[in-house]
């Protein structure tokens, strides 16, 4: 029998493990692994607003342990890092594990000469349906923006609108295609929130969009964890007639039971999971069928290996995937997500926020958008690289996510 890590096992050895931090407009952390055969693979390790914690976790605690390991032992390495750390789960640990896992899948694909989706079981659909973000300060502006996305070929659009009386609202920005909530500076900026004003205003947005464009386009909305379960239930019930494809993060999910209350009151489909790190964060949500879409991502939920496990569990309960794809996930994560999206049986929808030109230059990639679908590259591995020389020209620059307060000054979920 071959022992893990002995010279007689088959794969090539990891000889270099490096963390690259770059800020081409926003911060990204990337892990690059190289084998003794000269093959390199990369993984995204970006945790918005907490980037350097993951960089240190990798650099100081993980990279030294990777040197000499067999790059083909992906599952073994996953458990080596998860069980071996003793301290399980959490966004920092699981993002670091994700980066290693993603880089190893990239290497495996390059060694095999196949795009990663072929290693995951092959194509289960022709393309990955994606949704874009239409937003505006008021309802007419959002309605116009939906038109822009439909013109681009999108089959699904998320809509977010400003709320009268609130100066800044999540999801609304001047820069329409490249929304970025993290704000440069040492300390977080602060936003204000009123649940009453929001609940009063937002149903009219869906009414206006349906009036103008009908029911052919999939319509989505992100509540961003701001409501209590009963408030979320009320919103879901109120907007049933507009047939949302999903209502996202209606309430914080630390308590999975909370979703039972929402379910009892509404048939509006629920999506959740962008902040989840492991299968344990959504086990009850899935097995009790309390949600319809699970939005965990490769980068924050333990890589391709662990996210596939989550989606496999979800498939048993008719819960579909809906992975997070905001701009704070690098093109490396997007590429990895697309390979998984293409191969799983229970794919639902993939979020796609475009990266800026500077980011695309640092991470040259072969995935591309056409007619509402994204298609991963057909080249071996993930089909995305990092231009290290260019990356070095953009040093890290602190940019925390905002803090949110109610009108009386109480801290609220952002
Ligand atoms: C989304 C998300 C993001 C998050 C961001 C935080 O659905 O796209 O809610 O926009 O706010 O990822 O860093
Ligand atoms: Mg969201």
C-alpha cells in the first residue's frame, strides 16, 4: 500500500507555494502552487475586507505544509488541512482551504490535458445561465437598467433600488456594471437603514419591472440579511404575484430554523448561502427543504471539492445551486465556479458581476459571455492565469465593507 506523501505515489510534488496579493481597483488574494514537473495551478483566496487574514493563514500556516505533497491527492489534502488544523470551519480557514483545493484541480486539469469540468463528470448543459445586477436610485432608473441587461442578452436580472429617505442603500451605485461595496480607507464607512421604508417601497419595483418587461425574464432581489423572519415572510407573501426567481438572504442564517417561519407563509423561492463556509451551515436548510437555492461559492466554501459535496446533498432535496459571483470573487473563483456549474445536475443560476478591465488584465481568462450564458474555457485546467508582473504593480490597499445602522443609531446587519 502506498502511504500518502511517500515517493512511490503517482502525482508530482508541490515545490513552491506562494501567495499573491494585488489591488487592480480592488483587493484579491491568489495562491499559486507549482510542482516539480513545472506545472502551476492557482486558487482564489479573497475574503472581502479581511484579505490579509487569509494571506497570513496561507503563508504562515499552510504553504510550508504543502511543500513535498503529492499534487494529485486533492481529497486527501482537503482533509489534511480541514481535520489537521483541529480548528474547523470559519471563513478564514475555509477560504484558505478553498484556494489550495482550487489550485490542485487546476494542476490536475493541466496534467490531464482537460478542462476541469471534464474531470468533474463532463458537461451537463450547454452553458451556464447567469444573472446581472440592475440598480438605480429610483424605480424608473432600475427599469431602464433592466432594459440594458436584456439588450445584452441576459435571461435573469437582479433588481435593487434606492429607498426614499435613505442616502445610501446596498446594491445601488453610480457605476452600473461594476458595483463594489468595499470602500477604501482604514475604517469602515457607515450606512443607514429603515426596514419600514424599505418594505413600503420595494414591492412597487417588481410591479414596475413586470409591467414593462412581462414574465419572461427571471427576476431576483437581494435583501442582504436585513429582515427578521416574520418581516421576510411578509415581503415574500406580498410579492408572490411578481413571481421572483428568488428572494436572496431574506434573514441572517446563523439560525437555520428561522427559515421555517418564512416557509410557512410564502411560496416565493428563497436563496441563501453567500456567507456560508461549509455543508454544516446549510445542512438543515437543505434537508428540511427550507430554501430553494444554495448560493455558497468555491472560494468561501472550501473549494470545488467541498462545494460539490454541498450541491450533491442539495440535489437529493431538489435544492438548486445559485453561486455567489460578486466582483470581490476573483476571475479564478469565477472560472472554477463555471466548471462546477457546467457539470452538476442541479444547477440553478450563477451570479455574474463583471470585473473591471484592470482586473481582467491581471487575470487573463478564457471564459466568456454570450447570449445570457457564460462558458468556461476549453483549455486544460481552469483556463485562468495571473500576470504576476502586472499584479505587483497594484499593491494592497485597505478597503473594508460598510457598517449599517438603523435610524436610531443601532448597529444592524449590513
Ligand atoms: C451579492 C452579494 C455581494 C456582497 C459582497 C460582500 O449577492 O452579490 O450580496 O454584493 O455584498 O460579496 O463582499
Ligand atoms: Mg447577496
